[in-house]
């Protein structure tokens, strides 16, 4: 049997002979050799190894850093005589461990040699905790899944019309007044500083950088509920529990607005270790374009003042932004022309999140009980079989990342999150990694992995196109 590894490594050589049994002692040895330079990998292999039996150890087990490998890359070999793991860095080691665990979970697996490295430097998963709130334990479980499929960015959508979900230094009214509702008249919730730090540490352990998003200047009804002084007309706002978009925005130029934004961006920047923060920019439908661009330009300066680089939704393309700004492309329905001319910002990057191929909230079949269908349906094949440069109307050489997004207007529980993530997140993760597009092999790997999902109690969508065995 070939090893059912997702994302499939660029080279996977099968050696024809059955793989040897790897014993509890071998896993211990691997973990000990990983502990000081790849702690997440060590933990993950320890968890897996604790279920192994005490067969006799292999003659040779090694785990070593190898700086000659490409960033986040790994080389892994399991033969009669030895288990060897080499990796460029801690992330590469984690991905080697993911590959090893997946290979050893494949019944009757052969001896093999695998080498892999990511095609895209940024491989993201976005979770919307604004439309419905999800707390630390659920977010950690999504990190478990995303990091198992070698994603390295956790983008949290922390604010929207329906709720504000993150504590901010100096603005207690935000969480007190604007976090208590959601899209279906539930109680909402928010992350306090400790929660945020706990998520950030857990993400880092498993190779993921946290990118917080405050959506501006639109998608801001909840912000205005808490701080009506910065609404365009100065009038108070009510909690909003619908799913319309484009109806809210902050006063674009007032001193009050920029003082509040300075406080928010400052607080979040200080508490975020990654170099990027996301400041939105999407679906601002009723604001004059020149005023919007002036606002977005000023946001870029604000992020730079607080020492962060910016990620923005692609509608913001046009003005000049600080070096290294990322534009996240999500739909051909809005303002794509500016994406063809991006030379005004040096070092500008594009993250590909095209709907439907990266949109986990879209339905896998018509009339699915969860999700939306505004960009069509999103099947398992759609998640796996696409090319970022073809689906993204921007110069191919600027695309440095692929991110898959789960919006939660219709998603209320952790089980529902899992149903939308599995099995399609592994499909997008394969594209981000640059695996070959051998769909049949991918599907048989998915079937193998689904046994582990079931063991862990993850709900997943039993796509009728797949023979689940
Ligand atoms: C568009 S994606 C949005 C979100 C919605 C999503 C639903 C993006 C930048 N904006 O506000 O939740 O569609 O699929």
C-alpha cells in the first residue's frame, strides 16, 4: 500500500517491501531528538507513540535539522533498518511527523522515502468567530486539524456587524457592549487577553502564526453599538442579527475615529507576535471610492506606526501601501481590475482565497443544511483540483499564499465547523503545499484519514461521491 499522506509530498518513493513495525521505544527516541528544536513535532509524535506496542526497536532512528532543505521542507525515510527524519526547521519537522503518522496509519504500508516542501510560503486557515462566537477549545481543535495538513497561518476574523470578539486595552466598553450577541440571537462571547495568548501559544507550538483581523471601515455595526461617537451620523446603533453586508461603516475622517482605531490597532499589535495584522477593507458598498482609498491608505500608516505589516481584502487594491502588504483575493464579483496593476506598492503579495475553491462556508451540494451558495457549490474535487494563479486575477508571480476561509453566519456549533472543514480543508491544503493533482489517490487518502477523524470525534461530511468503505 502507498502511504496515504496529505498533503502529498513532492517525492514519494515506494520501496516495495512492507514497512517494519515502529515501536514505542522508536517514537520515544524520535521525540527526544526533536524536543529542543521542534517541540510541537515532539509532542505530536509522543501522543501517537503512546498507543504503539513494545516491539523491538529499529536499528537506527534519527531526527536532525538540515539547513540545506528548503524552508519548512523535510525528508523522511522508513526502511527495514531505519527511520530517518531531516527537516529545515521546526515546521518541517512537524510536517515530517504528520507524514510519518499518516503513513503508519495506512494499513499494510510499504517502506518509503518522502521529501516535501511547500509551494506557497503562506498557507492559511481563516475562522470567523464574529458571526458566531467560538472559544479557546474549539479554536485549538481547528489548529490541530489545520496544522495536521501543514497550514501555517491562523487568521481569526474578530469583528463584524454581529459582534466584537476581542478584548482591547483601554476600551472595555467594546467587549462589554458589543460581544453579547451573534447572527442568530445567541449570547455571543469574546476572547479575553489570556484566551488570545493561549491560542497564540498553541498555534505557534504547531507552526501556525496568528493573524488577527479587525474588519474596517465596513462590517463595523458592533463597533458602533459600543462606540456610537464614531458612526458617520453620530447616532447609536442596535445589535444586528441578520446576514446582510455593506450597511455599516465608521466615520472615515473624524479625530474620534482615528483615536479609537489607534487604540485598537495598538493593543492588538502589542499582543500579536506575528508580523502581520489584517484590517479588512471588504464590502464597503456605500462609500465614495476616493474617500475609501484615503481611509485605507491611512490604515496602512497606522499599522506601520504600530510595527505591523498589513493584510487587506483585495477590494483595497489601488492606493500605495507599506512594503510587504498582502492583498487577499476572495471573489471576482468586486473590484478585480486594480489587481492587475499592483506595481504601486513594493513587495506587495497576493493571498489566494478564491470563492468557491477556498470557501469552506459554501455548500458541498445543493440544499445542504449548512452554509451559503452565493459563489456556487464547493465540492471535494473543487477543493483539491485548482490552480491558484488561474483562479486569481493578479500577476502569478505576486501570489505567495493560499488561504481557506470558514465564515460562520450559518455555523453555530463545533460539530458544524468540522462538517464544513472535513474533508475539504485537506483539499485546499494540498493545493497550498503544491501536491500533484492526482484526485483518486487524494480521495483514498481521505478515506484512510477519516478513520482518525472518527476516532477523535470529529464530525465530517460523508460526501456521497466518495466510497467511505
Ligand atoms: C463575503 S469574504 C464576505 C463575508 C461573508 C462571506 C460569506 C469577505 C471578505 N466578505 O463577510 O461572511 O462572503 O461567504
